[in-house]
C-alpha cells in the first residue's frame, strides 16, 4: 500500500488479485475519513458478501451493507488495516491485511482531516452511565423458578408398562 500523488494505491498479491478480479485498488486521498488497525480480521467484515471469495480465514472481494460498498482482502493470520472513506470514493470502507500495519496507519493518518466524522458503526465513547443504561420498567411479570402447571402427565406420572412380550430367540 502506497500513496502516489493524490491516490492511495493498494496492490494485491497474486491470489488476492485473482479472487478480486483486479490487481490494484486506487482511492482518492481526499476521501479518507478514518484509519485504524484491527487485530481481529473478522471485525472489519460488515454487510452481505457480494462479489469475491469467502473462505474460512480468507476473505477477498466486495461486501454490500447499509453504509455502502466495502472492499476487503483479509486473512486470519494477519491484522487488518481499515480505512473508512467518504463519498468521493467508490467504497465506504477498505480493509486489507498487512504484516505490519502500524507504520502504514501512521503514514495514512496525516491525510485524515481534523474535522472527519467518526465511522457510523463504531459505538461512541462516553464517560459515566447514560440515561439509557438504567433498567426500563416493563409490564411483564417477574420470571419465577417454578414450572407452569400443565394438564399433561410428567415423566414421573406415567405408569410403568408390564405388558411387554418376552423376547424370543430368533434363529
């Protein structure tokens, strides 16, 4: 992954390029809204799988979700570099597994605008409890440990069968 002029260029490996049906991915630097490293590769996956290859431990291709289209090229054995992008990009998110993502994250972080909005799917960090943290009253009765009475006999109420025929010796 490199920055060439006003574009972020993601070069895919041979297997990833075959699965994604493209060798490179070019994104405008001006569309970058957030960049981060995700240690759990599966957390960058969102939405429904679209075009691509989706195998256990290796996902390459496009995904479609409420936030738009995402492009992923992630492997289970490597952390993923995640870039959230604005409307100037064909993708809302691009996530790529790289062996050492921290230097790339630092290099791309300088292109993130200071007034960039946090991505939609990340929970807001708050200090202290919020009004919605309190238990809400309900009209439902409290659950009890007692089973509800039924008219059906239970397993202990059944009489033992004594009319079974004796086993015969079949030869």
